[in-house]
C-alpha cells in the first residue's frame, strides 16, 4: 500500500480508500471485508449517514482496536437537517453508530444547489469549525455532484480541508471534472475521488469495442486496473475511493493499488484510455451510477434498475434477453418506466443531473419494441 499526506490536514492516509456505500448484504461478510482491507494497509475508510446500515456495520467492524488503525470519514445528512442544532444532533447520532467519539474527516454531503443554499443559510461551515474546537471532528470538507462553476463557488467560500468529487475516465468534462480536480488541488484541498468505476457500470456495461481495445493492447490489464491507474497517475489526487462489494473485488483492488503510483501511465497508455473513452461515448447510454439518491420513487419505478438494464441492452447488444427481462422483472411487477408520471422529484435529487424522465421514456420505448 502507498500512502500520502491528506492535503494540509497533517493526516497520512492510504491512496486507496475503502468506500462503504456498497457493502455486501451479509453483515458478517461486510465486517470481514472491512477488517481485511485494514489488515492489508487501507487506512482511509469512507461512509455516510444515508448509506443503508453502513455506519452501524462499520462501527462493529472497527471494534477490537481497528478504529485506532484508520482515518474515519463520514458525511452530514443535509437532507435531514433543518436547523443549526440539527447539525450536531446528527453528528452525535453518527458518532454513536460508528462507536467512536471523534471523526478524522467530516464532510457536508452532496452540495447540489438546494443543499448548498442550506449550508450557507445555516452557516454549516461555522458548525464544522465549532466541532473541530470541541474535538469531535478533525478535517473539514464536502462532497459534491455538480458543475465546475458550482464546485468553484464552494471551494472559494471557505477554508475547506477536503473536497470529494466524482471523477473517472468518462467524466473528464462532467460535473467538476478534471478542471475541478486541478482547481481544488491548487487551492490546497486534499482531493478525494468517488465513483472511479461509475458504480461498477464501467465494467458491467463494457462495450465490445472497449473489450477489443484492451485485449489488443500489448500491456495486459483489466478495465478496472486501467480506470484506477488513470486516477492514480495524477499527483493532484489524494485518495481514490473504491466501493467494493465482495472480498474478491477488494483483493483485486489491493493488488492494483500496490502496483500503481503517480506518473504510472505512459503516453501510449493515455492514448489507449482516450480510445476507450471514445468507444463508450459512441454508445449514447444513460450515465447512472446507481447511487439511488433518486429512490424511492413514489410510483414504484426502479429507476437505477431500469437504467442498468437499458445500458446493458445498448452497450452489449443482448436485445432479446434484455427485453424479456424488462417486461417480466420490471413492467409486470409494477417497477417499469411506464409508471412514471414525470413528477420530477427524481431529477431534483439526482447528483448526476440526468434527464431521468426523458431517459425512462426512451428506455421503456426501446425495451418494449418488437
């Protein structure tokens, strides 16, 4: 494992951060996975209040001396917070869930426009400073799924320690993008990367053209390894979060991070990744990362599920099987896009700012065509 100073926080952390959003359903398996990561050198552990059961499971995993071995990160649930007092109320709930009396890093979660307005109205950055003085938190930061201009406004607002953005080989110009990475790093923020594999969809919906590019390239690496090395290559990146769902995935990530380092990509490697990006962009699929912020849908539509199936249909060309599955698994069970009434709540919540209503309509039309 390789380690890096987390900006100006004084913390040294592993460049591989374990993201705890996509734990396996079995609690014992999740605990085993967390401890395996720590036993093999991972010291940056990231969770959030809204990740289902994640904080509670992580609290159990960190018993027996594991808490002292890592830097613990979670995020304030701004969805639930309406007053300044709420901020500390929820922080205390999170500390109890995690079985600790302090957090090494505390982030204000997902600063899309409505949350950003709330942060300013409640003076939430002042709250972070107050909690720092009380010893409840260490570094102060935020996570964001928004445009570069919105990211820049947040960075310029206060003396943050950590900024967490979505970045991967496809999102160079999406959300904060590469420009945001450079801007945040140049302003002294430790830049933490989430969604390096777009919630796994980079792999599960890999176009045949991408598979051919990787197979024909002289240096043999998996798509996962190329995607993670592309981030690892950049000195502006402090930590790369990977939300592994199985022990096998974790072990593979540990292998990749052991062999990667800043400046690890050759000019030919960069050209390969550019061709991979172009092959994905030619597919015109929905950029859903299955974060589930859009859920639950009041009409019962399984929005991430529909998009996952639709992306597979578009990228991999399994038309008959995908259409059959859509009708039997989604439409007949009341989870299909046909139930959408275009209320717009999902689009308001979506951190990717996807045109969900239009994409659902398109997906339904194509997946039900003969």
